[in-house]
C-alpha cells in the first residue's frame, strides 16, 4: 500500500567513504532559502552511549539544496554498531546560505539494516549550541531524557518569542504578530498560487476589454463560457428548489434549523402560506416537523462600509411530499412592520426573485465573516499560535496536528490581509465591507462554543437536523458526519497510545499550558475559545483531549472545505449569491423588470473581481486529507494509524461517490479526495 506520507523530491548526490558502516540520508525542506552550503556535522550515538566521530554531511560536490535528498556513506568508528538511538548535529556558517530547513535525517546501520529516523522539521542556524534528537522524536514532556529537557524548554521559550499574539481589531480574533520563517509558503506552492492568479487576471482582463456593458441576464451568462467556466447554478438559480438546496449543500449549510413555532417577529400566518404546504395547514406542518427556518438576526443593524444597508432576514421552508426543501416565506428585516413585508412564491415572479437575492446577499456576508474566514481561517490561526507556544515539536499532539496547520499562517498573513483590508476585495465586493465583516466576526466569536459549533453532530443536533427522519436529504450532514468520525478514529488511535494511563495525562505540563492558553481571553494573550472541556487543572480525561484535537483537525480540513471550495460555483454568477447589491433593502413589494434587476448587480469590474477571487479561493494546491505533505509521526503506532486513516478515507470517498449518483444535485466537496489537509487557500 502507498505510504500516507509519500512525497516527490529531487535526488541529491550519494557521497561514499572508502569504508562505511552507516548510510545517512538528509532531506532538506522545500522552503524559500531552505538549502544551505554551510558545513553540516553530525555525531551518532548507540544504545550504550558510545558516540561516533564527528561526521561531515556535505562537501564541494554534495550540498543540501532546497527540496533535495542527499545520501552520505560514512564510517562511524563505533565498534560493533547495531543501531543508532540519538544524534547530535549542527552547522557552521560558510558561503551564502546559512540557515537550513531540515525535514529529517535518517541513519541506516549497514551491519544490521536497522534504520532510525530523526524528524527535524525546523530551521537550523549556525550556533555553538548543538541540536539533539532521539529516534522518532515523539515524547511527552515528562518522558523526555534529562539531556534533552533543557533543549526542549529553550525551544519552547524561543517559540513564545516568535509566535506572538496580536489583535488587529478591538475584540477581534487572535492573530500572529509577525509571520515566522517556519511558516512561509514552500517555493513550489508560492509560485503555483502566484501563477494561477496571474492567469485568471489575464483571462478576465481580456473579457473586460472585449465586451460591452451587459444589459440582460443572458448577456451576463455569456461572459462565463468565454472565460473561467460556467458555474453550475447558471441555469437553475431562479428555481425555488435550488434556493432550498443552497441551504443543504451550499457554502453556508449550517444555518437551516427545524422550526416548531413561528417566531413572533416573523409575520407569517396561515393565510401567508396558503397553497404552499400541499394539503397541510401551517399548524399541521409545524407539528409534523415539516417547517424549517433560517434566521440571520446576527446581522441585524450591522454597520457596513459607506453606510450601505444590509438586510437581516428570516426565511421559512417547507419539506414537501417529495422531501424537497422549498422556500415559502422571506422577511427581509427582523421586526414586523408595514415597511417590512413578507414575500412568498405567490408574489409576482421577479418580486419573489429579488427577495431571494436579498436573503442570499445577507447569507453571503455571514458565510464570509463567520463560516469561512471567522470560524476556520481566523479561529484556527489562534489555535496554531497557541500550539507552537505550548507544545514542543517533540510532543505527540503537536506532531498529530501539525500537518493540518500547513500554510495557514502564511495564507492568513499574505492572502487574507489583501482581501480583508481597506480598499480590498471585501471592501469593494461585499456589502458589509471591512468595517462590517470585523463587527460580524466579533458577534460570531462571542457566540462560538466548542461543545456546539466545534463538534459537527452536536451542532447539527442544536439545530434539530441531525436526525435523517426529520430532514432526509442533507448532503452536508450525510458526508460531514462520517468524515468527522473517521478523523476522530485516527486521533483516538494516536492519543490513547500516548496517554495509556491517567498519570500520563495529569503529568503532562505542556498539555496543561496548551489548554489554559486556548481558553484565555483574546485580549490577554489567549485564543478565547469557550466551553472547552476540562478545567483550570487541565483536561480531566483522554476523551476530552480526543474531542479537542478532533475538532481542530476537522475544522482545518472538513470545515474549511465545506465553506471554501465551491465559492466559484455559488458566488461567480452574481445574481445567484450576491456578495453585494447596489440598492437599499426593499421596503415594499413591487414587480421588478429585468432592467431593474440588472441595475441591482455590481458593475463589470466588480463582477470580474468576484469571479477571479472566488475562482482562486476555490483552487486546491495541497494534498488530499491523509496524504500528508510532511510526515511528523514516525513511531510505529503513528504510522499504522495514518495508514488506517488513509484506508478509511478511501472507503468514505467511494461511499460518497455512490451517494452522488442518486442525489438531486451532486455534492463532492467533502469527498476526502477533494478535502485538503489544511487551510492553505
């Protein structure tokens, strides 16, 4: 079976000694400036404490270049060497490249064939202080040998200086003060991303030059075929069944809620929905769990850029006899009133269409501020910082989570700062603008709870939609829950191995520090997560640790994939899911002409910007879940757990493909083949 850690790398030279008893393989990382022509030295130790001579791992012919694997055959001068259990290495400055990002060093003993792997996974710089590593480098702090304890504490102290919190806005999320060198994009990923962006800009620039202003929806549709491709919604976006499907498998599938009683603020009566409920009355439909609601009250009175007006709608849905979720009423503001009518499918077609567009406009603000950026990118940024500050790179939990942190800080620092900045994409192409998006984030962070939003089944249960008997067709749930549970199974295998006694859990001081900082307020150098299990003394059980680690990995993979990768399909054809509408929220019903609907849409330049950015955000440049870009766990239990995880993901992928055959509309966004390991775009 293919290893879950396979990665293509350039091959370096093989340097031989006339007589050798060890083969040392050095893998240099694929980071900017990762290679070095400095002098590299290593000392090997066997189980009895015998040390080798000082061995040099480069010369004029063989150097440690970026992304390269180099092999050195050396004579250790250790008598009767059978295995190597630890190494000591360092570099001495020479030439241009001093700093060196080392992926791993492995040592194979010629006499026995035993190979020891020493994951480094960090920058090494010229220093009189040498680095020591044990085989697999995977130890709880209390199990760390005495000769490594000072190094471990020193490294964590250094991390606390490098990974520092900053709040870019008052009461905002915990973010990184300055991007650490360890977190920069790999050279390959950086250029792939930059090239894709330039190609997209070039293609849309051609459209801008060669097309006149579009005056009809048909004119607008033609643009996509000529450039970035037609979004899947382009021919169905007006349909009511499609509006229902958006709630179940769109980019924001975590709003729809079972409704047992019409809220007092929602001016819906039996007469309002007459003829829309098959042969049921509204009271009967409510009693039979056939009515669902989306309430975006969190956006009420949101202060937006340039005083743009944003609705704060409620939408009511009916699950009909064919188990299709159909919209039956929309109210665009929270409070009843003569200037806040309730729209239904009984209204003129374009009147109803505009109401749906305004609902989707508000949901788009919620999606970007919370479901996408707030609850994945920015929430996890704080978690990543906290993890680096409190868990040593040698800690098993650090190694378990680290593959899912790949490029997250880099994309947030280098990418989001351009999207979410004054004059950037959010400011120009979203109604809320930067002013509104950060206010909405603040509101959302205050509501986020680990034991609700952090766990998919509990979150679904809180909305009354976990039970398939209540809502039979719900692709986000039906694919998301099994994937979450597969992640939990993988996490459980690793965590229970390392914490096989209660004492190991209670004696892990790094784990205590980590939990404490996760729950510490954001304005006090913490992440500010609420309702994290445990107490001031740390976690009380292994199950609590499993739940927290599962939540983190699932958010970085499953959660982000669900919110991100179909953005082009939803946003690009602007009327389908408008990021911005150019008129105020309607206060009365009227029958709109197509010309009036076109006037609500953003201009050509803004539309093309929406197309480019959502296409770029929908691209996937990293490996599929379980196919890790960098291997952190080398111990037998960790390797086996990863292999089993990969098998489970393949089975899930097949199951999802089978389900898609019979679905009303395909939903592939949580297929493990599509879900990446991390938030990297």
